[in-house]
C-alpha cells in the first residue's frame, strides 16, 4: 500500500459525480488543495437522457459529468483519482482515508457518495430502470406524457405520486403489488379521477432493450403499458459516513444542517446521500454549498 498521507489535502471529496464535482469547483476556485476519489458508478448510469437541469436538458448523464470533471480539473489545486475509498478515520490532523492501494490525509472530508437503489424482485425491472421504469416525474415524465402509465407504489407515497403523475397522463393506474393501503377517502378520490388500483402481484415487465410494453401479473393476466413510475427502496452507496459515526435521518439519509455539515465536525455531505430531493440540480446546489462552507470553516480556523 502506497502511503501518500505525508502530503495532506485541505479536503478529500469522496464521490466524483455531480455533487462532488460541484464541491470541488467551489474549493478549487478558493485555491484549496483537493483530492476527489471516485469509484465511477453514479446512480443514473443507465438512463439514456437527463432532464430538468438547465443548460444541460436532454444530455446524456455521462456527458454532463465529463464536462463537470473537465471544468473542475482546470483548477490546478484539484486532483482526481479513480479509486474507491474503503476506510476512513479521524486523526489528530483531520482525517485519514484508505483506498485499496493508497492512504491519504486531509483536514476535512466531503461525502458525495450517492445512494444505491434496491430493485424489487420483478423480472425485467432492472433492465428497464431509468429507461421506461422511472423514479421521478420531473426528470422523465414529460417524455411519457399522455401515454399508458402505471405507478408501482402503495399508501401515502402512491397517493402522492398519483396526484403528480395524473397531470402528465390521465391514462393512469396504481399497482400496489399486494394489498392496497389507502384510507377510504383516498380510494374515493382515486376513483373520481378514474385511477384504478390493481393489487395482484407483478411477476414480469416485458420489454425490448429497456422499453416496456406489458406488465404480467401472478394470476396470468397482463396489461399493456408504456411507462412505470417506481420509486424503489435504497441504501447508502458507501459506509464511510457510518465509519465516521455520522448520524442518519429516519429516511436513511446522512443528517446535515442547511450548510451541509454532518453531525461529525469537519465532515460535510451533499447530493443524494443526504437528501430525498433527488436531482442533478439539487446535487449541484448542495455540493456547491458544502464546498463553500468547508472553505469558510478553514478560513475561520486559520485567519
Ligand atoms: C435512473 C435515474 C435517472 C435519473 N434521471 C435524472 C434526470 O433526468 N434529471 C435529474 O436532474 N436527475 C436525475 N436523476 C437523479 C440524479 O441522477 C441524482 O440526483 C444524482 O446523480 C445525485 O448525484 P450524487 O453526486 O449525489 O450521486 P451519484 O451521481 O450517484 O454519484 C455518486 C458517486 O460516488 C461514487 N462513490 C460512492 N461511494 C464511493 C467510495 N466509497 N469511494 C469513491 N467513490 C464512491 C460513486 O461511484 C458515484 O460515482 C436520476 C436518477 C436515477 C437513479
């Protein structure tokens, strides 16, 4: 293992996608010595086109992050390594981060590690993810407007999504994949809007190269469909926040204040790992806030 910890950084950013690169830009523009470590696995890798981020609408996700990396690396104090951070600990100096091959040290840390979606056990779900099985009406709903639409969700989440999605398509149904859990008044509201509820278990999503055509149920019946909204469960992409003893919220996000500070002094978090507002715009915003607040902390400690 190569020990590079004798050349400490002002900040190590773990995760070099939208939120991490945005933090790097704020720090590079403040002349801070920054290392970005990235394992190269952003959550939106499978989606063909990204939407709803101004100036980049309709671009491929990788094209947006490639431009972001090029722009962040124009600042000569910013370094990028394609390495996965595996261990983190607090030291007298600040922090020590290990990858599989190297050890680094820094005064501060930014966690920009994202989340990992946990797919339900439905054949075809994974292959359609981000293409015709989508998580967000703002990101991909417009492209499927007025088409045959289903929502795979139950309870409050399902009812909330039904309201949002009905504005994009009135050919809409709710698939609860088990017993429906709506109060009477919500069932009556859904009926009034012609949104039917199907409780039968889903066994398969029939598709061609991720574009779904049919949903098949356990009782052998099927429904033709163009798009399925399905917000899946998730877990943190990295356990580094847990290793550093950062607190989590009830929803499983890293707890931060409005300046993106975590519960551990000197550790900031940004992007999907610390917010349910899952979008590139929001990740870029929180990344920028964490970079500038980390810089402010260094200024206050040394001025
Ligand atoms: C299918 C899909 C489609 C989407 N479409 C849109 C859209 O059209 N418009 C939109 O605005 N938003 C969209 N989103 C949401 C958007 O992609 C996310 O909000 C955004 O990617 C979050 O950015 P992030 O930097 O927090 O995390 P990510 O982009 O997920 O990146 C996290 C990075 O951290 C790295 N990492 C994790 N752990 C470690 C570690 N231990 N060491 C080193 N690196 C590590 C990962 O490899 C990854 O590169 C979509 C999301 C999904 C899932």
